[in-house]
C-alpha cells in the first residue's frame, strides 16, 4: 500500500516543478524497496506532519514539499538522539507518541561528564549521524548530517574549528573547472566551517546541493548539513571551538552519552 503511495507521489513531481538531484534518485529507489512498516512518505500521516510543524522541526526550505517533510523528520530524529535517516519507522513513531505526551516539556537526554568547554563546542556522532552544539553541558541544538562513506570515512578524533567561509568555491580535484561559491551546483552549499584535521581546507562542516543525501553515508569525509541548519550553526559558533567526532562507543569513553529517546 505504501509503496503504491510513494509511487503516486513521485508521479506528481513534474506537476510541482521539483528538481530531482542525480544522487537523490538512488535514495528514492531505496525508499521504494523499504519494508512497508519502515517506508518514509511525507503523506503517510497528517498527525505526524502537524506534530512536526507544531514542534518547530518543519521549515519551508524547498519547493519540494517531500524534502521539507523529510528534513522535519530528520530534525526530530536528531533531537531525540535517534539514528537520523529520514524514515518514519518504529522508533520514530514511539518517540513521537512519547513526545506528544510531554506537552512540550522535552529536553534531549544527553549526559555530559566531561565537557570540552564551558562555552560552545560541537560533538559529531557518526553512528547516529547527528551534530550537537553544546554550551558546557547544555544542548543548544541538534542537527541531522551526512557523513563519509565506508571508503572515505569522516575522521574520528578531537579537533577544532580553524576557519569559516561564506560562499566557498568548490574544486572537484580532477582538473575540471571549479564551481563558484553561491552557485546552486556547488556541493558545499553557501557555508564552510573548516576543521583542524586537514588544516581547514580538507575536512569541514558545510551545506549541500543534494538534499536527500542528509542522513546517509555519502560524502568524501566531510560533514554535510541541511542548508538552513548550517547557516544557523555558522552564525552562532566562533573559530577555535572544539569539535569531537566519534562513534557512539567512542563518545561514551570521552564522557558524552547521547541516549536515544523513544
């Protein structure tokens, strides 16, 4: 039933003048192959949609409403420390029911034993694909991300932000022409937050030109964010703050426990 619904929705793309990104076609194939109980569809529950909007996770970033709804699902998952994949599966549904019972009284269940700073610092959870901004032990914001694929893993370790750039130019590295900063074809989006690993130019936190890549392992090691999310982060953080990157197990050893809420 749901596969048929997704297929019907995809047939509506031309009517909405929606751009299909080359990288995104693979995800759409994966969604069509998902088990019925785990398939994501932006239209599968009016209650979920209204709840995501009322909780502040929905943003009108794209003309494509399916991307906006998927991003809202990703943001909700991140805030609940669920694996950010954009799928409204059993954990999503359990967390939603539990969240609605709290009537807005929710805080992410993070436990920080040894913060990197009393001020701002960042933790990137490779297992759950979540970037968390802290101030001391307090969660300031949680964001869904894309990380490096198996052959180009996002590096693990304790680093820092060493530079920030608006409208970064992207050089493909194969001798072809660089893509201008600010161009919709630029895979870095409009913001670059360079990390000390790679001296600020090799690995960074940045936007994207492939919205369905968020929540997946698809990059060459960088951390991709939803464009509006990276703008928000960029405007908050200063150069020099700590950035810890690790899997769930490694982060716990460092004193960062991000327990899932569902």
